[in-house]
């Protein structure tokens, strides 16, 4: 998960805060020239949710109930 978010962050200049057990979920994907929206939608397919902090470039990522590492 950390590598995935680091690549998206570096490419798109956004920040991520991961809470709960979301960091423990294995995420692997080959994504080039991916928009933040595409990355966030991909995370939703992996049992994660996200919310933006105000008008900032920071997103909070958390596991949906039932998502397991």
C-alpha cells in the first residue's frame, strides 16, 4: 500500500493519510499516468474508502468494514 500511494503522491502532488488497518491491505497495480480519481476509484475496488480533507490535496484512506489484510 505504501509504495502504491507514494507513486500516486509523487505523480499527482497529493498527500494520503492512512488510518486503521488500511495500510495492511496488500495493493499491487501497474499504473502509469494515472489520475488521482482513477487511483481512488481503484482503492474502492479493494475495500477501501477515501475522503478529502477540506479543499486540501490530502485524502484520508480507510478500510471499509469487512476489508481484511
